[in-house]
C-alpha cells in the first residue's frame, strides 16, 4: 500500500497541473459538482472586470518563473460551455511544467466570488485518471474562514512489463483556508496591493498536497508555493509578467 500511495502522490501533481492538449471535455468531469458551502457574496457573477482576483478572458496571459528551472506561459486560449456555464480554457495550467508527459484540459470560471477549476481526464505514462472539479479560492471569506469540497475519482493502469495493478476508485477532500487578506507582496520586483493569501490542501488515500496562493486583485495569482509531500524542495512559481483584460 505504501508504494501505491507514493505512486498516487506523484500522479496527483499531474492532476493539479497538467500540460494541456485539445480534446473533448471528459464526461466524468461534467458530472462532478463542487460543494459550495458558502454561497453568495464576493465578486459578483463575472469572470473578469473590476473586483475579481482572477481576470478571465481569451488571450489573457500570465508568465511565471518556476524554481525547478522550467518557466511557464499560462494563456487562456478559448471558452467552452460546460453544464450551462462558461469556462475559460488554459493552454497550460499551474505546475504543468513538471509532468510534461501528462495530458488533459484545464478550465476555470469565477462566480459570486468563488473560483472554480475543472481538469479533464488525465493520462500519465500508463495511468489514466478521471476528471476533477473543485473550488480553488473564495475571495469573500474572512481571515481564518475555510471552505471544503469532496470528490470521487477513478484510476486505471496499463503498464507493459509491470505487475498488474487493479483499477482503483477513491474519494478525496479539498480544504481551503484564508490566511491573510488585503496585504501587499513584492514579486519579481513589483509590489502588488490588495492581495489575499489562501492555502488549499488536497487529501487522497493518505497523501496530501499543500498549495499556497497569493491572489492580487485584478491581476490573478502572483505567487504559488507547492509544498513537497515527500520532504523534498518546494516548487515556487512567481509572476514575472502578465497581460490581462
């Protein structure tokens, strides 16, 4: 079981951040709905404009420096309607530089101050994982307040030359928490004001990934730290440049 957990911990990173190829939306992805425990409030029914902490529009681009040596250009390439809602599709997503051998599509939308992320089915060197749908951020919560989500996923294996691994189905939880609000932070020589620092912890089968995000108003995430679950070096993404509408 320990080896399976280690395998899952590695694969989990490819779900959170995937290198995106164009493919149809995964049916499982469209059936999962996040548990929005704190509806209402926040930044209004919009994906961009004044007041949002993640302006979403086609051609919006964020360029991040990443500590493991591979920089990332995160651009919104298109829109897509999923379950009657307009989502913005990213050419790449947070952390996709690492598991470059993974494939999948990543989408986001903002609604009433809740920030939704969808990831389609992911394939990763002999493994396939069903889609994921969760709330990554809530801008209207106060410091210390939290939100939670639950999800169910399945994993299948096809590794030639390796012992057969049975298909798996597992449940996971998302715990988000607002750590700081209306702060200032300097990133890559630029000072950002009206910043919210939030932490997202994803737990599945005893494996956890912890991601800290610093969200700047009308800009988006300006810094992300992915804490290594195996005691290794953290992965840090810092915003070097951006072009948003």
